[in-house]
C-alpha cells in the first residue's frame, strides 16, 4: 500500500477529498490531503508562492499523487519536476497553465470577477458552483462548494497583488511526453468543454495514459460521484 497525496481544486479545499480519504484509508493506503496556501485553513503570505515545491514538501518519499483542477496542474508539474516522488499520477478535471480558455469559460470568470469587485462574495461563490458543478449536483455538494470558495476569497483577497506564484518553465503542457509515471486521467461528462478537451490532450500526450469518464459528474467528481471515483482510484492504485 502507498501514500497518496491529494491536491484539491481551486474552487475547493481539503474537504473535497473526505470521501476519498475514507476509502483510501479503509483500503490500507495513507491519504495526505493538505490545504494549499490560500485555501481552507492554510494562510497565503505576501511574497512568492511555489505550489509545486509546497506539494513536494508534503512527501517524505515516493507516493501516488492525485490532483483535481488547479491541484491537477500542480500534480502534473510535480511529476515532471520531481519524478523521484511521483510513482503514479491521477489527473481529475486537470488544468493546464498554457491553456487558452474558450469565450464561454472566460465569460464565467468575468462574471465571478464582477461579483467580487462589487463586494458580493456570496454571489461570486454561487456563480462558481453553477459554472463548475453538474446541474443536478446535490444541494449539500453545492453548499460545500460555495463554502469552500468563500473561504478561498477570505484567505486570498486581503493579500491580492502582494503574492507572486512561480511555475516551472517551460510548462507541463509542452512536456507531456516526458512523464514516466503511470497516469490515469479522469473527467466528468458534465464538466466544461475546455476541461474535457484538456483531458483528451493529457490522455493522448502522456505515454500510456488511460482516460476514464464519470457519467453525470461536473468538475468535482470526488463529491458529485464519490463512489465512481473511489472505484477508479482504488483500481488504479492496485
């Protein structure tokens, strides 16, 4: 059995992984689910933030690394920067730093920003839940997503403009063929078209990668379809 590092989405925090932590630990794995800096209970300090280095610091040795969305981008970069740490890689609705977002996605981001600028953080969090979750997501999943997003605003807005995120250059999008770890790519059928296109790019670009879709899931399959994601994770981890 292995250590499994779980890196959460940008509309979430460690709470999105509760169903997976339970399933992984029941199967004998050790689940590590930290809050990334600026999310949940992890403060974001003024200065430079290196999310890939933060992820690497969570590990004492090799592990399976699973990332969703923003966490997927971090996991992908970690697999290239520190291949000695990543024995297996799971990318769930993963993002890419080099991705050119569609007009519809950019309109969604703009709607969130407008709500933030007028000080209506609840409206911004609600918009993000509508944008990213499947239309039939359970009320409790929607409420938790909004709560996690609100928490990220509380952590990040006070230091807006005072933090610089640094990323590897060139980015992972140009180096997918260098990833050696066995890789599982997962995407929900109800996720954004951009995310589904990224999943296809990852699955075709990473040698030997396997692509799995989860019917009815939006951007957070860990909460929207936890049983299906748990089955895929446990099967992939062997």
